[in-house]
């Protein structure tokens, strides 16, 4: 099957139907039991969504480019500063571990959250930074690829927010934050050169958010508890990531410019 943005978006829509729509439907069956809600909204629909995405890749015949690429430090220019993005993306959730009320989280609940968020990280990154990214990149440059995958990543999460009746202003804020996160996950994949690294970082981030907020639905986990104590280290890290996200967009645009210049130079040099 040819790689086009529409094929990539169709894969995202199918994944969202299972992971988000069915996830919320099953989650509603749990009533007020947050742990049961987490299990029903994750352990039933996510395996179906992930298996469907993997079968699509096998059927479409898309190859290694979905899973791996050349790490940016091996390209010219090497842009070593981009390594700071995956480093910060790992350090920030580790810093937030101190905010988790471990005494209120039984071992069984912790294990449920670890496995559930591992499925979230695997599934979302496979579809967004794997299938969709590969489909967009086949016909567009890196800036468009980054922006499309980041926008779709942000919009994909509003399904649960609308379902939960989150106010419009709060949804807009979530979209802005998730868009930034989408550009950062893009660089996690590119800097490492491996999709599984983005999956692991995504899973770690979600796992800490769920453990801090209590296992329930993604919409609840995205909101930091109002009584959480200010964490200056976390604030500094988040500020650095905002700066890195802006610089990352500029870097992708400059990369496209270099590539276009290189193509034009080769075209004029060819007799």
C-alpha cells in the first residue's frame, strides 16, 4: 500500500475508535471504582487497537522505516543539543516520582498501571510516530511531518476530554500542551533513531502521571492534583522543554531548507 497522509490518518482514526471510544464506553461500566475503570478502559480496547495496527503494517507491507531511522547525531550537522530532549523527557517523570503517594498505591495497582501505560506508549507511538510519521514523511519534509504528527497527537486526546465533559478552555490548554509534547516525542524518535525509545519514554511519562493522579482515565491523569507542592526542579525542566520544543521546530525547518538546497545544487551540477 502506498504511503500517503490519508492512509496514515485512517490508521489513527481506527486506533482511536478502539482505544478512545471503546475505552470510554468500557470505562463507564466501572462506576466510581477508579482501578476498575482503568482496567476496563485499557486492558480490553488497547490490545485490540494494537493488534489491529500491527496487522495493518503486515498487510500494507511497510518496512523498517516505521520502526527505525538514522539517529540525528549521525547526520550533518550533528545537532548534539537535540540529545537534551530525550534526556529531559526521561528526567522529568523521574523527578515527579516524589509526588506519587506510594502509601496509597497497592503493589497490584502499581503493576496494573505499569502494564496499562506500557500498552498506551506502544500503541500511540506505533500509530503516530510510526505509521503516521512514515506516511507523511514519504511525501513531505521534516517540518510538515513533525507538525502533522504533533497536531494529530494533540487532537486525538480531546475525545476523552469531550466525553468527560471537560470545559472548552481546559481542552484548549490540553491541546497546546500535548502539541508541544508531540513535537518532543518526534525528536525522541529521531535522536534515538528507534521508535521503541519513544514508546518507552511515553509509557514512563504516562505511568508517573497515572500513579500521581490515581488510576482512572487519561483525562484525569493529564490534570496535576491541585494540592501538589511546587517542584522547582520540575518547573526548570518544563521551561527547558518549552524552549527545546521551539528550537526543535526551527531546527526541522532549517533541515528542510538544507535538504532543498542540496537537491537544487545536485540538479544544477548534473550535466
